[in-house]
C-alpha cells in the first residue's frame, strides 16, 4: 500500500525514486546508519514537501462530558477528599480539520458546525472580555485575534494569509461538497504554483466523501487540478492520515484546556456557565 503511495508521489512530481534504499534523518539528509536515521529505509525522496498536504477530521464538542485528562495531570486533595470539577454540559458538536503541509507548516483550518444553515456569529466568534475599540459601529477594528470578534486561526503560507473556513452539515461531519469547497478556498489564495506541472498533492483516508462526484469533479478540473491519493475505500481503520499524537492528540488536550480557561473566566464574570457556538472559533484558535 505505502509503496503505491510513494509511486503516486513520483507521478505527481513531488518525489523521486532512488536507485537503492537509504536512511534519512529528520532534516531529510541521507545518513549512513540506522542510529542516525529517523524512520525506515526507503527508495523515495520527497522533493516538494510544501506541496504534499495531509488532513484529518477531529470531532469535538462544546460539552465537557467526555473531555479527558490533559497529559498525565493529577489533582491534589486531602486524604478524605474527592477531586471534582464543575463541568459545562451544553452540547454542540463540531468537527475541526487542519490542512498541514509535509514541511510542517499549517495551510488552513476548517470548522464544520452541526446545522442546516451557518450563522455569521459563529464565524466571527465572540470574546465578551475583549475591550471594544472605537465607535459602536466600528466592526473592522474589533475583528481579529484578541479582539471582540476573534474569528478562527489564521495560517500564513508563502506570504499569503489563509483564514479559517467555517461551514456546516446536518451531522457536523465532512461531505464531498464541503471538501471540494475547502480546496476551492485554498486555490482562491493562489498559494500553490501549478506552472511547473506539479499540482498540490493531497493524501486522504478512504472515507466515503472522497468518492462522491462533487469532490472528484473538482480535483479533476483542468482549471485547478489536484493530485489526490485516497486510502482503502471505506477502510479508514486501515489507513489514517494525520491522526497522530503530535497533531490530533495535542490539539485535543489544548482544546480541553481552552474550554476550562474560558469557563473559569466566565464564572469569575458571572456569565452563563456554558460554551456557546460563538465560542468555538475562539477556543479552536487558542488550541
């Protein structure tokens, strides 16, 4: 399976095949011994990591009911005590997708809300603790990180800013239409140069949304071609992409902490003890 993926990368002109297997270190340089290496021996060298993209869906919720521990944290209580934390249980599911390039740079964040129609308040977000700047109608001055309307995380790539894409679906999960719309937003920024005959390469798991016509038509359009490698059809348990402790696991822990911090502050200000949909982009940006 993995050899086939490497061959696809060679066809996509983002990798080259070597004459024999070699060891690579973390910087991508050839080394002589396994002790110096990072990973297994391979005959393939990634030449355009900036054009190789990974993405994975991370399901989340405004409720703290299923939040786990942050690392191996422990709580100190007296011998007869029992550690307890006040939790907000207002339930609103959302899914976060982080598009990441193989050189380690984030490309775009997408958030899918459970809804039939997206509300502008969810996209803008709301930080009630941020001081209002200027006149009551000065919305632009109060929009952005650290302001009343914080919006989601902004990625910077090749000198171009990529805002968070917010969208919705009935279940809060990815669909072919939404996935195509996400690639469309990436393409609209012109961060990938296709003039060298090498389109961006997207590695995906085998979720059913990858095989719907709306997505397949978009990636095969001559106006904005994508080289997409899809894992085992409907077999996401056999091939996962980007589902790592360093990315998804770390994000979940920081999201849990962001929810705790927000609720602690709301309690201090005597605000309703709940995480609203207007809080989602803010806690995702914090995480």
